[in-house]
């Protein structure tokens, strides 16, 4: 009986949230997934990350969980992954000068090169020697900096 009451409460909350959140057609949730995927792809492509690494570590392999629109999980997953591929392709097309400028801009927004090296590399300036976790945090943080600065 208590479980049924809790389930009914969850359903009422979802209905209330759907009324207070813009309609799915507004695309705000989809747009956010698209911007996340694209910005991550740009950073990964510009950094010369291999496609298999991108697929294994940054693709969404399962539907995106969303409490308001649980039925849209697969659509959000596909949106993120398509944007990731598009951003990756764009990042791979950048020439050396563009890559240096992009990463310089992102590092400045992340606190400067010294901060980046200390935060992710524990003082190691060669990113190839960073831990796996540090690399992934760096890519995600750089993507966030790109999204905030260039996609809003």
C-alpha cells in the first residue's frame, strides 16, 4: 500500500514538472544534449583523440535518463552522439594555428596553462603522461568552457 502511494506521488510530481517545464518541442533539453556533445567533440577532435577512444569513453551507450521526459531517453542519446561526431569532425579539420588558438582560449577560461597543468597533470606538462581520469576530466572541463564561451 505504501509503495502505491509513493508511485502515485512520483506520477503527480512528473505531471507537475511537465506543466512547469517548457514543452518538449521547445527543444531546451535536446539543445543542451546537442551542445554538450558538440563541444566535447570539438575538444576531442582538436586534441587528436582517436575515434575508438571517443566511442568507448564519451559516446552515450544507453538512453539519457530524464525524469520529466523518460520516453525521450533514446532520442537524447542519439542527439548527443550525433553532435559529438559532428564536433569531432570539426575539431579534426582545424589546422595547427587554429588548434593552438582554441586550446589557448579554453585554457585561459580554465585558469591558464599553469592551472591546467597543476589541476589535471599534477605538475606534469606532458598531457600524454596524465592519468586516464585526469585526461577525461580535462576533456569534459575544456568542453564546458567551450560550450559556455562559444555556444550560448
